[in-house]
C-alpha cells in the first residue's frame, strides 16, 4: 500500500502507528490516513519505508506499507482500509 506524503514532508514530524486492527499516519499532527483494516493483520511482521515517487502527476515521497495478513488469511481485499478506495 502506498501513502503519498505532503511536499513539505519532514520525517521527524511523521508518526506511523500500525496495529492489528487499525492504522494511523500523521504528519505535523495532521492525519494523512486513519482507519480500520479490512481484516486483522500481523502488526509485528508488517513494515513501512519512505520512498521516492516519480510519477507523471506527483513527484515527492511516499510511505510504502507492507502489510502481513493474519494467520492463513488468503482472501483478496478490495481495499486495505474500510471505507477507502
């Protein structure tokens, strides 16, 4: 999952909280994304990195969330976070 960061991004002001049933990402205390996972995840084995983005309509940084689904979960998610595209 990719989360695009604001152009004025400062990694010292970024907070990423990944829990088994919830995710919250804030920058400068402003919520970028928050919600409940579609299904439970293994938060201990899920990771995130900050990467460069070079798309036609966006150039900057993004967070790459690599989410580990909960034990033996093989179903396809139409969205990782309930209520989001």
